[in-house]
């Protein structure tokens, strides 16, 4: 097992290397964070011992970079001026332990042994994510990444739960990309987007003459995904009759095209997703309980953005860079006060809403610095919702946030419902229902 020691004091580095060497651990020294991070991209260590201050370099910032590259690698922080506040901050950022100088041999070895036990368990499930994939170091998103790793290593069915905009499709694709089926097809079906009379022909295919308009034979999504993965998004919107046929396919691994009696055998992994509580759908008779148990082998719950606020600065930085690159804009920075406002927003549209807000800020802000007032101006209309949050009325706050979010997006798209539904990432019929339930009138759009 290789241990990386990152400290600007040569005596500390030498002392730690000697201690670890006496216990037959292989240790490598780094005097600066810059050199360490350069080497980290080449080799994954079993453990990092990291000083809080490396001359002018901030060890906590380096900790953030470590977690971007290897989310589960254990890091033990070392400090000569340790405080409870600093230790808490390091822990929140993902540090496993915190040691104070002067170092005790016994405490060092105890921390190293504990960290290496953790490392053995985590290294086997490490997923190396691309920069535009799932971002964040919060405990909530780390749990999701761990579940992705577990799911990717198997052929088990997965059921993903999460609000609109949390990244369910991204999780499904990440599982697929890291699975044994990654070289086979990945086929997506949005069950909410297909009318009941079309979904069966889309899923199972049909033969020529099966119904009016069936002028030739066509394969369905199950057959197209043979050998690979089929992602059934918003599955709770699937009709009960179609659910029954999907259940049969899961049991028998074969089906019949519409208009045919010939059996088609398939080997398909199913990943399903929903944005509504499945238990409620089952109680209301909208979703089959037996199908739920078939699909819910590995459940993955994606937290809403409001439950992982510590990830927001990282996400903001990523989307600022991405927007600038994609739109060929002059470089911009966003001040801390502006980020703080974004951290305290309720985010009814989750990651998708955050990305849209950052894109708007980068494009519409004339200055090279995005200031707090720029953020406030772009988020007018959310004051009432924030007041409700402070009063603890989260249900009404969420409704008000959703109302303002939909209104703002409608106004941006000049009242075009089709463009708005696409920007929000929901189906047009679902948007109409939302507008009706939230009391959004046509005259409100042009206020």
C-alpha cells in the first residue's frame, strides 16, 4: 500500500516516512500541493497525509482537488495550529481524520491503520468519473457515488429515485458506462412522453399490418437494447397494462411484437427511475407492487440540491467554466457573496435550475465579475418563498419556489410552453398540470 505525505516541512516528511517505513508501509514525499496533484493524476494512493498549510498553499483547497479526482481515497489532515473549527471544516470536505503537531507515533499509526482499512473497502468500488459527470463531495452525494459503484459491478436491476433536475438520467448513464455492458446498447425511454396507445409499440415493436399505419415491421426498445441496458425514465407514468407486460418480460426474458405470435428472446438490464413516491403510486393503484419489487433490487436515492448545499460552490465553479467555454465568453469570476446567495436558495429545479441560472449570469453579466447584486437581480420573485422557508413552512415554500421558477422560465421563453418544458426537463403535459395546480395564469407570464 502506497501512502503519500504532503507537507512543506522536510523534518515532518522525513519523520513520517521513517515511522511508516518501520511498519513496512511504502511512503512517498511531496513538498508542495502542486507537485502532489500532478502526480495524483497518474497514481491513486491508498492514503494521503496532508498538511493544512503548505507555505502559501491551502491544504483544504488541495483536499477538494483530491476528492474531485478520487472521491473515496482517505485523507488524514495534519496541522500545527489545529482548531475545532478547522477540524470540522476538514471533515465536512471529506477528511477521514485530523492530527495535531507535534505528532505522536502512536496516534499516527492508529490513524493510518484506520484509514487503510477504509481504503481497502473503498478502493474496490472507486469510480473514476469524468469532469462533466456527477460532481460533489458532500456525504449525500458520496453515498450516491458508492451506490453507483456497487450497481455498476453487477447486472442487478436498479431503481433511481429523485426530484426533477437531480440527475437521474446521468446516474443511469454512469452506471452503464462503468458496467460490463458498457460496449453494448444503452436505450432510453421516457414513459411520461409516450401516449398510452403508443408506448407498447415503442417498447415491444410491431409487425407489418399489426394496426392501421403499420406499413412495415419495426423493432421495439427492448429488442434494440438486447445485450445492453434499457433505461425506463418516469416509469410510474406507464399504464398498468404495459406494466403487466414489462413484468412478464422480466420474468421470462422474452415477449411478442404487436401483431405477432413469435417469441423474441432478450437479455436486457433494466434501470428505472421516478420523480414521485412509488409507495403512494402503489397505494393509489397506479403502479404494480410486484413490478416494484422486481425492479427495486438496488435502490439509489438522489438528494435534492437543497440537501447538499456544500456542493454548490463546486457546481457553480464547474458551470461557470463550462458556460464560458461553450459560448466563447471572456473569463468571469463569481464573488463569494454571490455564491453565498446561491447556497441559500431553495432550488426547486435542482441541478438543472442551478445550471440555467449560471448560464444566464455568465451571458447577461457585462462585468468580468459576477456580484451578489447580479444574482439577486436574476432571482427576483423568490423573496416570498424564502420568507416561507424561514418560517418553517417548507411545503408552501416549495410550491412558491416551483411557481416562480416555472414563471421565470416561461417569461424567458416568451410564454412558449414547448420551449419551457424542454428547458425545465419535463414533459409538456406535466408542465400544463403543474401550471394548473400552482395557479399560473396566462396573464402572469407577461408580468
